[in-house]
């Protein structure tokens, strides 16, 4: 089939990874994909492409938002729909798509507009309830009623809405989308990207971490991610002296975390890689003995979780409903109660002391990807089936 893939994402974080992998998976399944997006719109093919840095973040959008009155910025977002619509229609006249696949963004209505004009199905991938998210952060929304209308119009106008978790699907249902038009499609993993990962001993040797118990975290580190709790635990007698924290990425709180480690006298036991190319992620995650997801957004499907699972890592994570869609306590993870202030630390203490438990959870993780088909290829196949259904 011919897929007209539309997004408005300019960042180089996990969003770009999702976009690149989904496009590559669709093409690998034999489908033609034409990308319409800001700039060229075409992500570089394959691992480590032009948008593939791990832990990066965009800056110009935040600067623009800071300079403009909030209401004006939101109206500009809505006005961009007209620009995107013209680009979609120009591409459609030449490409003649069978389906429009759009990554949802607030005030972005181009996909719905083009679907109505072209008469082809629209599949809308939803990664967050952005009205709720933006209402709670960055000072809220100036045009909240307009934002709610735009979100409802986009969600209800699609032939199928694809939230990444069932928790997120509850937001879609509450907006009035019928159950028959909702399909949960979690984030996935590219098996080929991780197939050549080194053994754990090899990975540790490359990083100079031989003989260490490596606690690992990947991604862009923010203040709510809970990495500070891991560092504080490492400064207690409960943590073995060989425990070493490896943060694969960077973030705005890196300096604070390094200062915290220094104050506890454990700077030499904490390593930040900084921003790395995505194709280098497997050889870093391979070194982990314990993979960390200290906190999570309530509706998210974390990409790091898929990386942990495919490489067979014992995981420590909160037992939130969205994570329980993938993780099972004592099968592939130790899940702790978010309300228990010492729950994560107890899980770390237990896993650090028991190699047999780490090995059992690691095996459960390896099996999870196949059991739930948590791959981008599987997602591409789901999309193709939905297009046939819509047609």
C-alpha cells in the first residue's frame, strides 16, 4: 500500500526514534511511504541516522514559545494546519496514497482535512493527551477551549485512533471516540538494531566497568525521572560497593545529579555518557545488570522499556497500570508501589544481592518481546491490517 506519513515533530528525542522506526518498518514490509513534515520530512534510513541521537532535545521551539504570547503561539500552531494541509494535498496529488498515517499533535488538523478531501482512511497515532499534558505544564494553555475542540476534532475525525497504552485509550474514549475505532499499538523495538549487541562482559569491558554491578538508565534525564533516588540509595550501606550507575544520555538535571553524587562521595561510581548516537545504545544497555525505570508518565509507553526487554534485563519500575500492560511483577521486573517512599530502594537492594533473581527476571524480559510482539515490524503489520479493514 501507499502510506502518506504526516508529522509535525522537530525534536531529536524519543519521538524521532518512533517516527524513524515506524517508517522503516512499513517500508521493510513492502509498503511505499511518502513523508510530509517540517523541513525535508525524511528521516535518515537505518540506525544512527540524522535524527538518531539518544538523549537529544530540541531548543528552537522552546525559545519561540518563550518569546511569543501564549495565545499567539497557540494560534500559530493552529494556522500551521493550513500549511500542512497544502503540503499533504500536493503530495497526495502525485503519490495517490491508500492511507494517511498521522502522528497526533495539538492544534494539528491537517490529516482530518486531507482525509475528508481525498476520501482515504486516516490512522492517527496518539502518544499523549496533549490538552491535559500542556494544561499541567509550561504555564498551561491560553486557549484551552480551542485546544479541547482541536483535540476532539482530530481524534473523532480519524478512522482509527492508535494510542500507545490502554491508559491513554481511556482518554480517547472519554473524548467520544467509539471503542470500535480504537486500537492500542504500544511502542516497539527494532530486533535487527539490537541483534549485534555485545555480551554483557564485552560491554562492561568496553566501558571500563569490569567487575561492577551496573545499574542503567537511558534517555533524557529530567527532575521527575527519579534518578536522584538511585544515587541517594547508592550512598547508603544497602548498596554494594561494586554498584555503578550508568546514565546513557544527558539532561537538564545532569549537573545537579553529579553534584549530589559528589556530596555523597560516590562520584567515581556514577557515569553520564552524554548524548550518543542511537546505534550505540545497544552496546551500552548490554552492560546493565539492573535496568531502571524509576518513574513514568501515567499514560506513556516508554521506549527505554523496550530496549531493556529486548536485551534481557532485570527491570525495576513502578507498578503503574500502563507499565503493567507490559511488565509482570516477579516475571520480568520488580515492580514497586509509587506511594511507598522506600519501595524502589528495597527492590534495588534485593536485586543487587541476588544474582539468581536477576537472571530469572532477565530471562522473563527476553521472552516478553516475542510473547507480546513488541516490535516495529509487528506495529507495521497492525497498521496494514487496519487499512484493509478501513478500506
